[in-house]
C-alpha cells in the first residue's frame, strides 16, 4: 500500500535506548532506514509477525531488525524495538 505521503514515525522509549546503545555507524544507518526508507512503503518493506508478536511487523536492516506497529488511523509507524537479529524475537 503506497501513499503519496510518507508515514509519520514514532519511537517507543525502548527503541530510542536501543539506538543509543548501538555503534554510531550502525545507529545512523538504522535511523536513516527508519526515518527515510521505511515510511515510504512499510507494508512492502516488512513482514507481519505471528503468535505472541501478532500485530507487530518486522523490517530488516543488515544484521538488525526493527519491530513496529502500523497505526492506520494516525497514518503513523510506532517503532517498538531495534535489536540484533539474534535477540529481537526474545521476550523483553
């Protein structure tokens, strides 16, 4: 579902903390992905999660994963977590 207006991006506090803990180059690349690339077409750039993570989607950026919810009513993306692929699916 593409749209002429990109989606707004909101970061949960945990996502902000995760970005702060990453090496600068990695954090910059993920921040660019979250703010510029992902909002253009979040449905195409992600896949839905299942089971206890139903309602969330995941997008890949290198070895890192970004989990988010699409808030259709607000035309916004709520970024929940940013973690290495080995840790993203573990409970918080």
